[in-house]
């Protein structure tokens, strides 16, 4: 059974940094996709960043390019997100997501991911 557990969230002032981590249990190989999504109050869940099995290649939402960096540690079964120069609009609950098999279409589609964590809160004050 796959379980994802996020950690590292907290409250920071604008311009600060945070490091998020997602511990993945029950995954026997590097997943096809490992991604971060976020959801602010009253808004839909939106994609943040993804790292693929091969390459590894990555992609980012336009709103976080140049500020966030996604990475993985295969040995530790963790997915990480380094967030720098945080802005108030980054305030949200951040979720990690996994798709084990290849395919699935657009990476930003939440329905293409099989497993989700419970989220970790990130609050950025101005």
C-alpha cells in the first residue's frame, strides 16, 4: 500500500525559504511521476512542479519557475521541494502526488496521479 507523508511546511515572511519533503512508502521502483501540487483556500488544486523517472527531467508551473526546485532522493524514498523567495500568493496546502505507471497525459492534471499525501501548510506573510 502506497502512503505519502508531507512535512516541512510552516510560516515565513515574504522572501524567505522553506524545504518540503514527502516520504513515500510502499513504492518498489522510481515512479513515472512524482509531483507537488498546492491548494489555497477557495481555489482548486494546482500543479507546482514535477520530476519524471527518466532523466530525471522536471517541469514547473510558470508562477514558481526560478524560485522552486524539485528533487528526489531514491535511497530515502523522498520527494523534496526547495522554495525560495516565497511570496504571499504561495500560501497554500502543499501535496505530493505519485503516478507509478508511464503515460497519463498532461502532467498538471490532478486526475493522472494515483496517490496523494495529506498535505503540509505553507503560510507566507507580507
